[in-house]
C-alpha cells in the first residue's frame, strides 16, 4: 500500500502532507499540502482533490482530448485502520489523519504514515580528492542516523558533444555506475579517479523507513596533494597532554 506521509508536531499549528499519486493516463507526481490541524478533514480532502484534478485536466488537454471526453473528478475519503469505517468530513484533520488510517483516492488506498523518518537535505563537498574522507551534512527528522542506510556510488559519464554557447548542453549519459561504500563517511581511493560520487541516504528509525534522497558531486574525483605539511607536525603531537601540562 502506498504511503500518505503526515508530519505533525505539537509545537506547530499546521501539519504537512506529502504523497505520490498517478492517475490513470498521467505520470506520477508528488503532491504536498500544509493545513491547519483544526481544519475539517473534508475541507482538506476537497482542496487536495482540486489540485489533483488540475494536474489531471492539464495532462488531458495536452493530449488533445475530444470535447465529448468529460473532465475527470478525483474523489478522496478517509477510513479508520480497518479500511471499512469512514471518518466523517467534519472531524478535525489532526484526529482524522492518525497513524495507519487509510486514505482512499479513487480506487487506490494509501496508508497514513505519521511522522515518518525524513531527510530534508543532504550535502556533500562538490570536489573530492583521493585519501580525504567525505563527511556529508544531513538535515533529518524523526530518524536515527546510526540506523539509516547510506549508499555511495561512483559514476562515469560519456563526453558531451561540443555545442555552441547559444545552445543548452545535452544531458550527460552515464556509461558506468557501481557501488563503492555503505557507511556514512567515504574516502575516495585511486580507483575512483575521474568518477563523480553519488550518495543516497535512506532515513530510518526502528523498522520504519523514509523516502531516500540522492545527491551527486559536481566534479570528478581528483588526485590528492600527496604528503601534507601537517602530517609532519602531527608526528610530534601523537600523545595528548596530561592535566597541568
């Protein structure tokens, strides 16, 4: 069953909704909404369904529908965890969208996932050098970094054809891609020279998983500077000073 993610924290007056839906004949799209917790669930569902209908109708017009084809009207309902007992439209949103409740969009069921592990931002250095560890910066919520999954990959792209400055350069095509690590920190080696690095973070907490997020370095891995001056100095400072020294 697809997930209907709901972020709801006590210190905020609104809650955030996110889900991916693909109507018949349309490509899948992620829909997001921020609504007051006290709003009636019927009002929220109507607003979201209107957004879905706009997307569906826009796609249908691009396909040059005939005038005889009626505009689709997507409907939404919320049920308790038994998927049988429908929740009244006048129930406050915060009480209707409880964990494991079921949202029905047309004939497709979505399971309400309350405060799932999430990763809002992942950044890695845009340049990487052999022998220098890369420590990503993460912005997460409702997750445990020690339990989360990290997948490092290296990718090589084909050379892009020369184009004039007036033209948009064509997208690069990956000709090689393979896994190189599964820890939080990754140190490029000589085998990674000339490759770009990709990191995919899957936030987790216990047996719950959030939506993966992937980030890619902007430049290829380059050779390191070799032996650095600070490494010489560290030879004389290998022991920590005692108290009072």
